[in-house]
């Protein structure tokens, strides 16, 4: 199974110590060699770095050395069991809703997800996780629309 690192804080906080423990698990000391990614928010902006290969790369070293200070971070290292080793199948996934960016990563396998309606939130890759993320955003948008009409 994949591994996740999620951090939220009330003030911008350094995540580098935690990343120094996670990154080696992405193919060096752990079996999660099928991709990695991280999204961190700076105010209303966000940065995402991800690759469909082990964490031992120039980009991973850059992220590990970058002075990340964030109020919200989602990092994911992948052990693939569904979907090819492609950038579009690599977590985390980010989409816009209500003028804000939402980021999602998931650990595990989901069944029956292709029956879920996603509206305009189209998955780019072939991952069950991305499809469910699109469905969640669609549900949020639809329920907000229904509440505006009845409220």
C-alpha cells in the first residue's frame, strides 16, 4: 500500500524534517518505488511536484532541500497496484472549486468507482483515487447548487 504524509498547521510550518523520513521510503528503504508527489500551499497558491518513479531523483532532492513553510501539505509515495506508472496517475491530484484549489491523495483500492458521476470534473489518469476525487468535488458543487435553490 501507499504511504501518506499530511500536515496542517495554524501558521506556516517547516515540513523538511518529516520529508527527510518519508522520501527514503520511496524506493530506497521502502518498497514504494512507483511514484511520489507533494503539494504544499502558500496562502492561496500551491506548488506540486511529482514523478512516476522512486523518490531518489534530482526533483526529490530539490523538494527535500527547499525551505517549505506551509499551513497545509499532502505528500504521497506510491506502490502501484492499479494504473500504469505515468505522471497522470501519480498523487496528489489538485482541482479548482469555488476559486480555491483542492488537493487529494488516497491509500488503498476502490471498487465500483466508474459508476460514480463526476460531472465536469474529468479524471486525467486511470486511477480510482482520482475518479473518486472528481466525484467528491462534483457532489460538493451539486449540493451547494441545490442548497442555493432551496435556501
